[in-house]
C-alpha cells in the first residue's frame, strides 16, 4: 500500500451533521478496498482563488491514507457523484 493525501472542499454552508456523514462515507470508501485512513484534518472555511459554482468560499478537508489503485478509483468515483464536493485532488505522498 502506498501513502496518499486527498484534499477536497465542499460548499461553505455545509452543516456539521452533513460533514460528519460525508467523512464517514469517505472513510468507508477507503476501507472498503483495503485502505487505511491515517489522519483527517478539517481546515474549515477558506476563501477560494476564484468562484466555483458561484461560491467564493469552501470548507476544506485533507485526508491522509494508505491504499492501492482500487482505493483511488473508488474515492474518485465517490467524489464525482457527491454533489456537495466541489473540487478534489489526490496525490501520492513521499514517505
């Protein structure tokens, strides 16, 4: 398993309950294919460099995890079908 980090942001007015539910689903998507969540950092609301879907702010979350190719595919699929996630990027971490 390789180490990765996934950064995504949601609509800025997301409720705490909706964010908790979203994080449970993200962690479940990672664990479903044998991945392991190492750390979750909720950065909170931040200004965006440009408007995304008419939003000038977003709620940022950084997830550090280990996994294989199947985990990456499932996580990307989850981000794309979830309407509250506005943008995301997943990169490999250097150990």
